[in-house]
């Protein structure tokens, strides 16, 4: 009996040992970075040479052929300007022997693959040694120079057991201040220790870093320790000769003439009907479709049209709207659908779900909000695309290709410094925005004039205004940053190319005859919604103001962006109405107080689109000092990596 029990006990112990051994083996077999050591040499001319020693445990899952290291090629300087940094791989080794490597361009940076695509890596521990050189990593402040460096990057997919960095400063230079950050991007945790050496500060984590966590260091040195770019260097970087002027302005003239020729052929608007005030939508268009036709496509990414549709569904009794200050809740009622809804509203009701279902508009629910909005826009565009407006994208694509050719010739044959390519985004974006603003201004102020005069006014407004802003902005930047003024032809010509493309992207489209007729009718509705009260009362056959009339046209006012004057008109009517009407509150709105019905609902509806748009996550970066506004993932360097 005892022998049987003893054998059973031995068998149980053996099984437990095997189980614990398997679990321990699984833990040991996890792929990770066991240690990440960075030896950094900061030279007096600002060049940084880095050797990263990365010891990994490979098990053939993510790490099959080797590892890769991502490195950003763009950095914000101390003034917040985005600049391209230099980067050169000097050597790659694995386990003490040279290793094959290659690079690929990724968004905003470079990816270094360490290993061979034709050879699998043996499982176990491997140590990689990557040495590279980079520049423009030093920040210059009035009272000190600063090396703000993201040692590991916050993009590694593996945990890092230990991370450390040693920075060798130039001879005779000592650090006046140091700090450190750890954790995910933007974290201000300080789970690391700093060594006492002032000439070679050492930083080391005191706890493991999880995936997407990193180590960031900041070192301040006395002013003048790191040589800033000299004036001669700046002139070499931004020097431009007459070739830039010839290529840039000749190319700009060619693109402009091409677009004018194409516009005369296909971009002219058909004759528009007479605009007279009316108190209903032409052809029974829905508020969303009114926005779509009036703006020749959805304005504001369709958020105004979506807001107007929700409000109309609420007025019809199919949903209620609840304003909780920080979010908006759309709740479906139990009212049955007895009528055929427009395409966009039908999709919204489908996506809302059955009676009692809710749809929350806030940042936490941003993904669903964007999905619903995308389905809403797609349904309307699928049914109506091309009926009211033709974009004439063929000539626009041709103009864009000619512009790219001019830009390529300018960059290849002109004397354009690589650092300036990033800065050219400023006039490029400004040109597009200013061009589209010019069209909007022309349409707003030149409606009673001929189409040709409207076109000439838009071009004149765009070119004169852009040149004035470019000249003022460029000379201001030149004075502040000692930039050679010989670079202005590049900025102006590139900005002009984007301006002309942005201008004719809008002008090249033209409404169909049906679209032109509906636009005239919509303009009449917009006119009615913004008329003064005395003018509205003098209109023969116009409905009298009432809560029902106000609510019926409120979605259209939101779609046209005139809910404020329409709400003000209703508020004035409420002030003189009977007590019962003056105390009226909409049954489809619940939540916090909205004050006077007219002004309150007007404010609510106008802010609804911005509330929806705010659900889209935004990204930001800081250009402040690493001491006053620093965080993990800030400064130069960084990136991350993984296995391949």
C-alpha cells in the first residue's frame, strides 16, 4: 500500500516538475531586448556619432532573420520649425562579426534592416551593434545649448529589460543640467538614474521598459560649447541663383496658361437662374443634399450635413438629442418609419439600430462616429454623384502632373538645399489654402458680375494677396533667422504652383444644368433664411413664423451655415409671441439648459458639427526645451524597431 502511494507521489511530482519546467521554458523563450546600450559621442561642431548595442532573445517568431531599427529624419528645432537631419549608417555587426544590412524609406524616416533576407537567424541570444552619424540634433537657446535625445525610441514592439546611455561631451565641456524621461510617448516619468560625471553623463533605467516605451535624455551645456551654423554655412544652404527664378516662374506661367485654357473649354458654369426668395428646398431636397449641391460637394468633410440630418430626424420625431456638454447623445425613439427617408437619413437610422438605441458623439467613440459619417456620405454620393456637378478631374490631374514636372526640374536642376524641401511645405500649404479662399471670396462678393470677371477677380485676389503675404513672411523669417533672401524665388514659385492648383481644383468643376437650377433655388432659400423680419413679412404667400416653421427650416439653415440669423429671427418672434409660444421647448431635445429657445438651439446646432469633428484624434508635438516641456519620446533620435 505504501509502495503504491510512494509511486503515485513520485509520478505527481514528476508531472508538476514537467509543468513548471514548461512554463519556465515559455517565459525564457519570450522574444525581448535584454539590454539596450547607447554610446553617444557629441562633437563640438554638433555632429553626433552613436553606437547602439542591442542584445535580443530570438525565438523565430518576430525575429526570424534579424531586427530592424527605425530612425526619424525630421526634427523640430528650438523655434518649432521642422528640419531634416543628416543620417549615415557607418557599420552594422552581429555577435562581433560584420552583418548584412539594407535600408528602406518609411514615412518620416528610414528603416535599417539588420540581417539577410536569404538566411534565417538561429534561436537564442544575439547582440547587434549599429553605428551611425547624424547632425542638426543640438538645440540652441539664448542661455544654453541642449542635447535632447530619444535614446531608444518609443516605437519598439519588444519590452526592454535594461536601457542605458553614455554621452561623451566635447573636450573641456561639462554638463550644467541633466534630466531623463521614461515611458510611452509624452510620458514624464523618471524611472532612471543619472550618473554623476559632468563630462560623460550616464543614464540607466531602474525598471524594465514595456513595448512602445522608451528612454529619453536631456543635457544642457554652456552657451558656445557647440558651434552654431555660421553665416557662411547658412548662405551655402540657402543659396539660390537665377536658375531657380527662371525654372520656377517659367513653370508657374506654363501651368497657369494650361489651366486657363482648360477652364475656358470645360470649366465655365452654365447660366444660373434668377434667385428669388423661397421658403422650401427646391425639388424637395433633403438638408444634407442641399449642403451637397450648394457647396458642390460636402463642406467641412460632411459634418454640417450630418448635423443637419440628425436635427431633421429629431424634428421628425425619429430621434432625440441630448446635450451633456462634453458629448452629444442621439437616441432613437420608438416612432415607426412610415415614410421613405432620404438616402443619408436611411443609413443613419440603420446604423443607429432599433428603438432605444443610442449613438454617442464624443472622442472616446470617435471610431464609430467616423464609420457612421463615412457610410452617410457614401450613401448620398453613390446616389447623386455626377448629377449636379462635374469636377472635371482630367484637366486637374494633367495640371498636377505638369506642376510635379516643374517641381522636379526645380529640385533637380535648381540649387535647392535638401533642408529647404521641408520648409517649402509652408508656401505650398499656404498656396492651396489661399487659392481656395480666393474662390470663396470671389463667389461671395462677385455674384452679380459675369463669370469671366469673377474668375479674374479670384486670380487677382489670389496672386496679389499671396505675393504680398509671401514677401512679408519671407522677409520676416529672413530677418529673424538670417536666411539668405536669394531663396525667395523658390518659395514664391513653389507656393504659386500649389496656389494655382488649389485655385483651379475648385474653378475647374462646373455644375450641370440641373445643378445650376437647383443652386439658384437653394440660394433663394438661403436668402429667405437671412432676410430681415420686415422683408420676410412683406413676401406674398410666405408662411408666418411659428415653432413648427422654425423647426422645419432649422436643418436647412444648419446645412447652409445660416442657423444664427434664422435662430435670431425666431427669437425675436418669441419675444412678441403669446405666453404659450414663448415658453415652448422642443420635445426632441433633452439635457442641459439651452437658454432662450431660438438663440439656444441656434448655438447648439452650430456647435454640433464641431463636436462631431472633435472626435477625430489629433497629434501634436512640442518644440519647447526638454527641461521645461520635455517628455518621453521627445527631442531628436527615437523611432523604434522590431523583428523581421
